[in-house]
């Protein structure tokens, strides 16, 4: 494991259960993106805890395999409902959504540990903006319950 070692160690130390995705589930996610390639950091997430953390980490948020395959569609629907001139492209992968009113995504062509972008209907005039430089930074900051995570990063 190259990207999530530190986070996985923290979870083990804090006795947070991690349920991996099955090979079939991982293949289903890969089929969803067609000819694009998932970033390695995200593949590690799916392989280690993509099946959930038994309602501990990211509790109540849509990011695990039980809802993952719907997130791009739900993100597109939210943009449409909000009447904003923004569109998700086939290069955008929505991996997290909360309360049906905000989501995070990364671009499939921005490396193995890509920056994370954010959209919220409460900040729709801001459009899409970057909130972390890497996917692993997003996970770490969510675990630390960083209340500033959804602020625009320069």
C-alpha cells in the first residue's frame, strides 16, 4: 500500500473496522468509468474500506460501495436541480456526497492521488473548486473532522 498506510494505521490503532470491496465490486466500479483509469489512492481505499467502516468513519455520508455506483448520477441531478451552468464530464468521478446537497469529485486524469473538488448547493455561485491537493488529504482531514475542509484551497 502506497497512499493509505498512515490512515489505515490510525484506523487500526483506533479500532475502526474496515470492510474491503470484493473483487467483483471493484470491477463494477472500473466498468462504470469505461476506458478511464481509477487513481491508485482510490483503488487502495476501495480495497481496504470500500465496503464501509461499520458506521464509524464517514458515517451517514455516501461514499461506500452500497451507494458509490449512483454518485455521478446524483451529482449531475443536483447540478440540474440547482439550475447551474456546471456539468460533470466523463473525466469527473464523484466519490462522496452528503445529504444530497453537496459532493466531492476528482478528475480521473490528474494522477494517482488527485486533488479533490467540491460543489455545494449552498455555495452554488462558487461553482466547482478545489478543497484538497490530494485524495488522501481529503480522507485524513475528514477523519480529523476538520471543519474547514470545504473551504476553497488556493
